[in-house]
C-alpha cells in the first residue's frame, strides 16, 4: 500500500513531451548527434559510442530536438523498455519521445526516469501499445499512465540509491565489453593462426589465401569439402520443437524467445536439425545469424534455413563455430550474398559451400576450441553476475518506487 502522503498522478501532469520537429538537413542541426531506438538499451541507458551525427547518417526526415535535461523514450515496442537519461544536446528519431519534467519543484527528472523504467510502468505502457500492427504507444496513452509521486526529498533519495546501483552496473558492463573485445581478438588470432598455441607452433612461415593468411602447416578447403547439407524433412505427424537462430544468442526455442508463435501450424515441410548441426536462415546470414545447434537432440527449423553438418573426422564443431562467427566471416557472407527478390541478401548452400575454411590439424582445432571455451566460461560468469545484480536492482526498484521500503531523508538545515 502506498504511503498516505504519496500521490498518484498521470504522467502528463508531471512531464512535457516534445512536439514539433527539426530538419536534419539544416547545417546547424546536421552536426548534432542523432539518437535512434537502436542506440538505446533495454532496461535503460544507451551506447554513446554508436551514436553518429545526422550528417554522418545522411538523414533527411524530421527529428525531435532535445537538450541535456531530457529523458529519451522509445515509443516503439514499449515492452523492450528502451529509455535513457542524456547529458548532451542532440536530435532523435520520430519513433522516440524527448520528455522533460514540467516543474522541478514537483518532480525530479531522475526519479521520473526510474519510474518509467519500472516493471509496472512498462506493463502499463505495453498494454496500451497493441492498437496497431506495430506495437507503439501514442502520446495521450503515455500521458495517461498514473505514476507514484513521493515528496521531492524522497524522490531525490530514491533516485540517488538507484543511481549508485547503476554506476556499479555500468562499471561491470564496461568490464564485460572489454572482455568481449579481448575474446573476439583472441578468437580471430587463434582460428586464423596469427597466434598459435605453443605446443603446435612449428614455423613462422605463412601461406596467403584470398581472405586470410595461414600458417604453412595449415590447409584451407571449401566448406563443401568439409561439410554436407542436411535436408531431412519433418514427416507428417512428427512433433519436434521449433528452433530459430538469432544474431547474438545462436539457436533458441522459438516460442520461448519470441513469446508468441512465429512459425506455421503445419510443420511437415520443416527441416530437422540435430545436435551438432549448423544452420542459418539463408536471407539473414550476412547479419551474423548462423548457429551451432546444441540445445536439444533434434528440433526443426523453417524451410528457409540452410542446415549443414561438418565431418567430425576433419573439423571440430566448436572450432568451426568460432571461425564462422568471426567478423571476417560476417564480411565474407556480406560480399558473397546475391541480391534476392525482396532486396535482402541471400546465400544458398551452392554458394556457401564454395567459401574457404581455415583448416589446422584436428588436434589443434580441438585445443583452440578448448582455450576459447575457457575464455567464454569466464565471460559467461561475469554476464551471470551482471544479470543477478540487475534482478536484485529490479526488486529494489519495486520496493522503493511503491513505498513498501522507506528511505530516510535528512531534515533540511
């Protein structure tokens, strides 16, 4: 139950949402940083390093202007909870709302940010967003959401506590980002032989190939010489779990990942994918959506997927996955795709099988895979720690923002 001297007010009474757009082609506006929904992180915050100016992005459509006192909120798919505090002047996509506190003697910007970042607010916003094909929340619906409002000193204290948690999480996120970069560099150096494990290093000689340069003791063969396409279809009446391959998470259970059925009710034409098989949607491989299926013994994927299996006598599957997920191979996929009818890249087995693949001896592949596995375990442990702390923070937000847990406010001098 909310404390008796707290209030509940519609968000629109506390904040002002931007109206009127600016032209990104205007020379002054063009030099401002331009923020889009993709720059915002789910759960709050954004990646400043990924933000570019309107001129760099060649933007031509109208944008909203904001200053360092704004909150940025993505109105598209509010269930993703993309919201951020900013400390600079810029412009943002029309798919976002810059928001300002109307009266700073009534509401504190950081407190409003945390309220809008709370599970209850996200649930309210999401429930109002399914009125069109693309879930989004309009201005009147956003303004109508009621939010808790303690006295201003309590707002500041609550926001300060949560900000302390955020600062700690930001440091851990920065550490994770650094570890991810080191892992990528380690992976690239090992799978292409620019750095060899001591017990396998025999020569400094290298052999140039079209896409990479390998140690002289390594070979290179087309993927089709090392793997075969698997086109085993799901028979009528067979019931297997439907899997999808995501850009960052590899193979996932479709229902669990998308929270809804995104596949056909009739699975008789779907392809089987066994544990240890690889697969990718042929029109998305250039985006990095290629995975190694290690979730279940056997599942099924959409007919648009290419499914293939490496010869285990020639290629270690974990080593192969590391190779195919490098940025170099993403580049190879991009330049190898041909234009399709829907103007998205497509890469079929007939072309994919011709791509070169670095081939150290099998024992060296296995050793490389083990080193990368160990590094990944360390990275996963840090990710799990961050996830645990985020869950604890969400629980703390629930207690503080409802008044269930009270904060001590020092009396004014």
